[in-house]
C-alpha cells in the first residue's frame, strides 16, 4: 500500500529520494490533507516536515480560520 499523494508524485516526478518524504504545503493555499495536487506537495526531510507540522498545529490552535499565512510569518 502507498498513499495516493505519494503514488501521484512518483508517477510524475520519479522516486522520492531516500531519507525524504512529501509535505503537503499549506502556504500554497490548500489545507486539505487528502489533496494530491502536485503543486501542493514538496519533498522535504522528516525533520523539516515535523517542524512545519508544529507550526501548523500552533496556528490551528491560535487562529480557528487561517487564510493566506506563510511560515515566515509564524
């Protein structure tokens, strides 16, 4: 089994390099975790993906409706 987002990414871009994973990038305007739009995905290290997740969770708690934010502003 492989996630739809990973399957779609690899079909178009080839394998994700060892030690990297896909991040669904909120700053690109979509907050749906089940989205597989390739322009909303980015290859990052696990450490970076976790860092971004911490920022997302903090923003979700602080702002019930978050629109147009950037990680730099967090």
